[in-house]
C-alpha cells in the first residue's frame, strides 16, 4: 500500500539538502519522487554518503554525483524521471563532464540493467534494499565502470542507520517500520520493486523516536507499505512467522503493540502512521489509538474500488461489505476519526454500474480526503500481464473527474463540521498564502491556518475554527494547548 506525496509530476522532485561536514569534499545532488518511503530512503542514502565524503548541494552544475530516487507506480511518474535524466545528461555534456549519474528506488529495481544497457543515461543503478552497498558501487564508478546492485533482501530494514533529516521543518519526521509487501494487489508494482514484507526491530524504532524528540521534533509518522502487517519476532520475513519458535511467537510485537510502545515512550509527541490495508487492519490498532491522546485520530484506509467484482480482480482480499463493517467499527471506537482513501478509476473491465458502486461507497464513508488516479497499467504486474487495459482514456478521465468532484464535496462537508470548535494544531510552517499566518494540522490531519501572533513553529496551539474551505480550516489561536 502506498500513499503518494503529492508532487506535480511535471515539476522537479524535491531536492534534498543536509548540513555540511567541513571534512567532506564531494558534492551530492539527490532528488526524490513518489511515496513518503522514497523521501525517507533518501535520508538514509544521504546519511550513508555523508560518511563517504559527500555533502549535499542544490546545484546540479556543481554536483560530483547526481542521484534520483524514483517511483514506478504510474507510467507518468516514470516519464518524469526520464525527462529529469535527460536534463542531468544535458548539464553533464555542457557544464560538468565529471558528473556521475545514478538511479535509485523502484524504477531501478524494475528496469535493472536495462538502464545501463539500453538507456545509457546512467552510471549507477541501485535498488531499494542495496543502499548500504553504495560506497562500493561508487568506487566502481570512480574506476570508470558502470555499477549495479538491485538484489532484494530478506533482512534489510536500515534499522542501524540514523537517517539525516533533509530539508526538515524540525517539527515532523518519518520513521520507517516495515519494508516490502506480501499482498500482491494485481495493479501494484511494490511487491516486485520492494520485495517481501519484513519489520524493523522495535528497539531501534524507539531509539530513533527518542533521538527525534531530543532534537525537538514533535510529530512522527510511522511508515511502511502496509503498517498493519508489522510483526517483529526476532527478524526474518513476515511469511516465515509460522516457523518461529514458541518463545519467538510469545514475545512477538505486532503493530498495535508497537504503537502503544511509541505513544508511551514519548507521551508529548504526536504519532501518525501510513499506510493501512483494510484486509490487514485489526481493531486492536484502533483501540490502541483510542487509548492514547498522542496517537492522531486519522487513518489512511485505501479501498481502490467500491465494487466486489473489481475488488476481487484487484486481489484485494475484502469485500465492500467487510469494508463498511470495518469503517463502522472504527467510527464506533473513535467517533471523530478522519479517514482518507486511494481510488483507482477505470480498472480493466470496470463497467458504469461498477463505477457507480465506487461513488456510492464514497457516499457511505464520506472520506475527509483522498488520492485518486486513473488506472495506469504497469508492466510486470498481474493485471498488466493478464488483463487488457480496455477502458478508453476519455472514459477513465470522466470517471476520475466524478470521483474527484464527489471527494471535494465530502471534504467540504467534513471540514465544515469543525467550524465553531476549538482544535489543537501543531504549527509546522508559514502559510503559503500569507506570511502573517501559521500553517499546521489538527489530529485529523486537516490543515489549519491562523494569525501568527506570538506563537512559533513547533508550538501546540488551541485554535478556534471560524471558517473553512474544502481542504483548509481557518481560525484564531486562543492559547497554548497543554501538550507544550
Ligand atoms: S500490493 Fe497492495 S497492499 Fe501491497 S503496496 Fe501494493 S497496493 Fe499496497
């Protein structure tokens, strides 16, 4: 499961900078596309290369090494990366012939040596489980050879690497807890590019969280392709748990237990998590959320379609009815929880009636927000191999427009419920629209803006909500919250 960081795919990805080490003499330009896991991985890569003599730079022209952390989730995301590679190569030819170029992430894993053989635009190809091998691979490249490592691991979780927080606001951070996914949804490349599911040791997660708290961070999002599937029993793949010893089974830590440990380790810190899968989410997770004030009342619960035949064709292992039951239970335990979705319009063979089922499911849930896309066939996936991408582009686009319009309506309905209430907002940055206003989020993950007054970034502030748009709450601070 994935939740995309919303980036205009036609624009440059996020270029990451970290503080300079005087002793480092080489320059790294690293750019990231796609999901939050990629942004988190780029922090791990920067940390590994910082030990190898690299400082990050914002200037492509000055870079000794350019790395692009890539996304394969849709064809458009890959086209964007190809355009960026053309740009890097143009700069290399005209201004910086010594520059070396590398591809990281899901496209590296999907295309493997094709990048070196056919595309001839890169010197280095490194898959998501091979970043610790970067020092060796870069030595190869320095010696004039192309280098590749795309081996997927059964163990690697990077739990022993302290990521360097890049371009951070100093308030919110991501902490990876699982890697890979075993679910094999038929439209998804993740099981092929990120490998089998494995979980990170809880103690290393708690240590990273404690370190973030000591540096002044106030909110952590626990990250994984499928966090509900988190299971630590001493290492190894999730699928091998049945072979664990009785002792390992008795002391295993699941996601609800991990959440509880995090919330207790740092009671003043807010916790979120992403992403959940309906078939793997259990109610003990929601009960743990309800028990701790510092676990935010927000769950991203992608469904992708509202129709049972399409859910089956997607290999989503739950029905529409089971999804409704889960939503009802979640709302029973936490009535003011916010829920968001991922939705795919125009999956192969989807009929108009089946599309209407998606709209009626949305009407039932009334999601707070969502991430909605037209189906994009990905080579190598089960749907790509077995199903014809038979819904015409204009039909997919019209269905997507209908889904998006309905979501806007529901988002506005949800934000309006907050008007008149006082909510705790964690200040993250200045508002994009006005330098006189702060921007932060409430527990439900909705953005709120309000006049700055004497407050500062990182403060928890009680804000009276006076107005809203479909995506943003507007208000006035009424004082510090008791979480400061
Ligand atoms: S296979 Fe399914 S559950 Fe796993 S990452 Fe892809 S969409 Fe999510």
